[in-house]
C-alpha cells in the first residue's frame, strides 16, 4: 500500500459517527421492504467503488465520486457532471414504460435536472439511468435506450408528470443516458474482484479482498451522508466555475469548493492512499468501459490480465477465439451429434493447457519473471506448437488446425475453465 490508508480518508472525511455506515444505511431503509432496500443501497455502494476506480484512468478521469441518496452517484469532472441513478430489479427486464414509471429512476433524474438547472450546471451535465439486468426485447424499448430523444408521445406524457417545467422536456431527453445490463446483485462482488485483479495483476485473492473491503467501507460511509440535493448541486456549480488551478496545499481549487460536502466525497487522492500503484500495463480500456457502464470485460481478458498478459497476447487470443466461435457454430449447424466430440476435444485441450501451466510453475524457481507473466508464457508455448495442438483434434472437427484449437482454449477460458495462471 502507498501511504497511510486511514490518513488518506481522514484528510477528506470528518471523524466517524458513533454508528457504522451499515447502521446508517439500515436507518435509510425504513419502508416495508427494508431488507430489499438495504440490499439495493449496498449494490449502489459497490457500483460507486467501480466508478471510483475510474479516477485512476489516464484519459479523462473524474476527479471525484459523490455518493448521495437522490442520485446514487455523481461523477465530478473538471468540466462536467454525470448524475447516475441506479435501479435494481428482482426479476424480468426493463421496458421503456417501466423505466418511466414513478419510482423507477427517470422521475428522480428529472428532479436532479431541475436542481442542476437551478444551480446553473444542467448545460454541463448528463443524467444517466443505470439498470440492473437487461432491457426488454421490444423495438420501442430498444429505440428509447439508444436515443431517449426519440421517446414517444406516451412516454413524454409519463415523464412530464414528474419534475420538469414547461419547455424542458427536449433538453432533458437530450441529456438522458440509459445503461442497462449492470451486474446483478447476486454476483457484483465477483465482478468487482475480477476488475481489481485485472488492474493489480500481482495481488493474491486475499489482498484483493482486503482492498475491496476498504473501498466499500469508504463508499458506504460516503453514501450515508445527509446533505440535501439542492446543497450538493450548489457546491457542484461552484466547483465547475472554479478553474483547475493548483492551490497552495496541492489540492485543485475545484475540489476545495466541494469541501463542505466532503463526507459524500470519494476523491482520487484517497483512492491512491488505499490502493497499491497500478502496474505499467495500460488499463485505460478497462477503466473506460467501467466508466461508460458497459458490460465488464470478457472473462478471457480479465483472466489474461490477471495473469500478466500483455495487450498483444490478449488481442490475439480474442481474435482466435472469435474465429473459432464462427467455425464452431457452423459445425453445430451442419453436423448432428457433434456435441459429445466437442466435449472430448475440450477435455484434451484443457489437459494440455494445464500441463503447460504446470511446467511454467515448475520453472518459476529459475525464471520468476515468467511466472509473473504466465499468460504470455503459456500462450507463447502453446502457439509455438500448432502441430501438437492440431493433433488433439482426433475427429478433425476443425481440420486439425492448431490455431483453431488455441481459439477453443480461449473460449474455454471465457467460460471460466482455464485461468492462464502458473500455480
């Protein structure tokens, strides 16, 4: 760890209250669905941790993440603000009509739009609805998600019942962003830990869990703070008006403007105090996708990154995996009863890959650097022997093409059956 983790947080946050963040959140969940509401706030805190990580990006990072009750997350950039409303769903998909119902997110975003407009920052803001699970399959929902400005007259009527004033509908819809397919509550912990492992490839699962606990505790504490929406928007407006000149203590003036609401704040300096330095391998692609609310990187890429894989190794694996998938689908469509043969081939490929990983692990004593980049070493070893890979294809399902068989291994890795680690 670089720096004192507790000191990093104390610099931004007042002494903790007598009750814990979890107790504070329980107090917020006063409706009849208390346990469900509490689970939703925890899910939101975990999403806040993911967005906090994007402060480490080299390309256009936010300066800080604000957690608060109305808009669950606010991302503060030097020149703009992103208001994120996060909504969970127990089952089913999200239709455009449901999104526009009372209590399903867009109503809260219209309230944020009104508060931002009163503070004079709506012109620098987006208002984003992040949804657990998928959107509905209908063409109308797909069109609304892709371009909220295309909202039908009926959807506009529903939205107009909320907090927009006359003449504000078009501008609000132009600034509305919808991000479905967010990680579900049931396995968001696994997603965050995979992302942490991809960012800090050399850490053990115990170390990654420790970092996650620290970050989540800070996010829950920030989430439990109680400043009203109008106060927050006012301080955000001041921060945007202040140019990013360095003050005497090295803290950007725009962040100093947020000092009165510091108990909501997850700042990049605290994040750096709580985490080790990032490795030299560029991680902006991962951070960018987290920031945009896209689906997380594939399991193949996450596993290769965690095993020290370099960009060229990962891109080649992705390409060969995609080519293999086309061949596999054509095979399944043209021949009956090949599933069993594919399973047998997969077993043989995994045995060869695991034996290669074992050899890398055994060689770690004389070449520890190779063990630290086991994905690169295993990939290079296998790709240098295409004939042996091709020989595994006894039934000539893929014409004994060794590179296609490597693509099959990458597909198996994407299904979490091979981890590229020398253990």
